[in-house]
């Protein structure tokens, strides 16, 4: 287990001055087996450094004793070296110890730097990171040196990578469509359609479209279809027409007269529809052309016609059937997209894969495309860094501020304490050599 979360109850004064409990959380990283091994290494190096201090102290005592016993002048050189070694060892011990705690437990100023200056160190670290790593120029230069556009293009140009991206996109699309609720989509689409329709008058547009259709003769195919179907219907439903005509006759007329009238009406209808079907230049077709032309003009210029169309538009959009149509269309579209996303051989996934391969090839070979992609990435990264630099640096400072001072001290000492003990060892050795050199020069100059 690499981390623990400790709950701490703080007492914060309330408006009445009475302390009240406020729950806060302090997250610390517990000592891992690797940290424990580091601490054992620190203890071994501390013992080594302390052993060297004791060694030079013993050498100093023995050298002094030998000098007092008349062993010779060499004992003065050894004593001087040992004395300087002790001074160097003690000075470096004080310096190293002062980083983590008060030496000998004495509250000496400017000692126990890490536990007492932890928050200031966190602020300084946050400012250092913000100024040297989170500046727009640094981020832009670093990303430009990486060459994201060309690397991404080369990666994406590989078929297996394009397949992977396509599969991930299909999964994301499928998940998004699954999460969306039909009622929400229907409401959004319906509201968008209604707002767009209400914001723009549709009559002039319909008039222009109808005018072009009539000018191109596109409506004639619709007329042909209608008259053909009308002819076929009249042929199949002769009796129905007869019954309808006879039913509308006055009650005082004889039935045979009604039948004669019905037959006459039916024959005239059939003749009219047949002629209209077979004669492209039939007068009724011309009359219909003139009517549609006039109607198209009215839609564009007649105020009353345009107002009636707008009222009709509002009535149609307000009907529940229109919303039901939107819902049914969305359901059909969603089902179609989900099915295409799940099918690896669907046209959708095939086209997406081909587009990714093409994009990757262009990004890998075309400098303009690479520069464009690099500019997009750099712009996005610089925007994030410059916009949220305060939040990023505050993450550092707040995290450091939330650390327990004693725990932090032991954690840092476990990581760098072993190297710091070499300072003590080097101080002992260098101090001894420096002391020997100074004593030797003093004797030579004095001589």
C-alpha cells in the first residue's frame, strides 16, 4: 500500500467565538518498502560518517599523547590534520542536521529548515515551476522541437493504428449515443427547428423554389403520377362513383334519371382524366401551370398569402405529430449510427479508417499540414498553461502545505540523506587535508 489518507479534525472559531469542529483531510504518502530500505542506507552512512569523526578524534588524542611523550615532530602534523578533520566533520554534521532538525535539540536560528520552511519551499517550488516550465514560450519551443504533427502522422499512417483509432472512435460514439436520452435529444432538436423556423419567414423561399420547379417543368411528373393514379382509381371504382352521384341527387327525381346522370358524370370524369393523362398540352395542365406560377409569385410578394403561410407554419410546428416525427427520425438515425459503429465492415467505419490513413499520410509528408497540426497543438497547450498556470502551481503549493512537517522531513531525508552523509565524510577528509596543508605551510613559513 503506497498511500494513506488521514482524517484530521480541526477546531475553527464560529461566529459566536466558540470553536467548532471542521473536518479536513490531509493526504500523505506512507513509507514504502523502498523508503524503508533507503532509511536503512541513511543510517549506515550516518554510522560511517560518525565513525570517521570518532576515528579522527581518537587519532588526535593519540597524536597529542605521543607528542607529549617525545615521539617527534611528526605527531604535530598528525594532530593538526586530525584536529581540522574534526572541525570539518562537526561543521558538516551541523549543516546536514540543520536541514532536517535542530542540532542537539537546541532552537538555533536558521535550523530545522525543511520542517519550519516547508510552506515557503512549496511556494518557491510552485513559482519556479510556473516561471520555468509553464511559460508560453517554453511550452511552444518544446512542442515545436518534438514535432508532434509528423510523429502523429507517421503513427496514424500505419493501418493497425488507424484500425485502433477507428475502433476507439466507434466505441466512444456508441457510448455517447447510448448515454443520450431520447427525450433530451427530441427536446433540443425540436427547439432548434422551431427557433430556426420562427426566426425566418419561409414563404419567399417556398415561392422561389416553386418558381424554379415550374420553370423547369419538374411539377409535371407529379401531375402525371396523379392523373395516372386517378384514371386507374376511376376504372376500378366505377360503382363507387355512381353511388356517390346518385346519393347526392334530390329525392323527388326518378332513380333511372339518377343513374343516367351518374353514368354521364362518371364518363365525363374518366374522359377528362384520360385526356389529361394522354395530352401534354391539355388545357387543364396549362391552367395548373398558370396557377402554380401565380401562387409562387404570391408567396414571394403578396402580403396576405405570406401571412397565411406563416400562420400555417406555426400551427404545423405546434402539433404533437411533428414532435413525434422528430422523435421517430432521431430513433431511426441513432439505430443506424449505432449499427454502423458496431459493424467493422460498415461503410461508416470503412470511410473513417480511410480518412484517418489519408490524414496520417498527409501529416507525415506534407510540411504545411504538419505546421498546421503543430500550431493547433501548441496553441491549445499554451492556452491551457497560461490560463490554468495559477491552478497548476497552487496544486504544488497546496500539496506541500498539506504535508505533515515531521513526516515530510523523514520522507525527504530517506531520499537524499545518504548522499548528504557523504558531505560529512568529505568534510572530514577535506578538513584533515586542509589542516595538514595549513599547518605544514605555517611551519615552513615560520622556519
